[in-house]
C-alpha cells in the first residue's frame, strides 16, 4: 500500500523514534512528527484507538484524511521496502 504521508507519534530520547524520523527524512518522504513527551494523555488515546502500545506509533495516510496504523519503526521499514518493489 502506497502511503502519501506519515504521522509519527514519538517521545524524546527514544532510539526507535529517532530512527523512524531519520528513515523518512533521508528518503524525502512527507511526515508530521508529534512529540508526546508532554502529552501522555494523547498517547493513551492513540494506544486505545489503535491497540498499539509502543512508540514510535507510525500512521500512514492514503489521502482524504484517512490514516491507518503502520506500526512501529520495524513495521515502517518493511512498509517502505514493499512500496519500493
């Protein structure tokens, strides 16, 4: 599935979060990073909504404001490999 852009829900000093940002930045892929360090209640909301308990939480958009959970950093890497095939 080809995503047009990504949302990354991250926390400071999270190596997997930093890696996800670097992966998207190095490929010039559009993304929005939301640092949840100061907003744990927002993270709790997303954890409940997507049933995903770790950061980064990577969401992919295929347009029209619709987002799907990609997963974490490893899931992002797998998704980008599939998109490039």
